[in-house]
C-alpha cells in the first residue's frame, strides 16, 4: 500500500518539478534527472524512462520545445525549454502547490 501511495504522490509532482528545472535554462533529460536528485538530496531518483516519457508528454501538450544541440564533435543532446504555455502552467502549478502545502500545514502543523 505504501508504494502505491508514494507512486501516486510522485505522479502528481514529477512533471511540475521538471517544468521548474526547465524554466531556469534549456536543459537535457539526463541533466534534469541529476538536478532533481541533487536538489532533493537524493529523494527524487528518476529512471531515464520516467524522465523521457514525461518529457514526451510535456512536449505533446505544448509545454516544452526541444532542439538538438551539439555538445562534442560527434555527440548531440536534445535540450528542452519552456514554451509560453509551459510558463503559464508552471505558474498555475506553483500557486496550487503553495495553497495545498498551506492547507496541509494547517492540519498537520496545528
């Protein structure tokens, strides 16, 4: 039961967290995963398949755009950046998150 609960929690926060990382600068998928892991002190350790499926969903929804960037002589990486719609959705999600945490804190924090 705990794993199912945790899985549901993660499903609700992974994409907004990814949008936040992408909002800071154009970034590639591996870097997104490493930033999430680093900033969460290891709590968010996402697999490549989780990151790239979420990125494909975000791109299909028009929240991010991707482009190939040359990083070495024969190596390219797909980098992602937010669209205007992505910025609007991120702002909405952050406001929603603050309201949610505030309400939960009133219950748990007394």
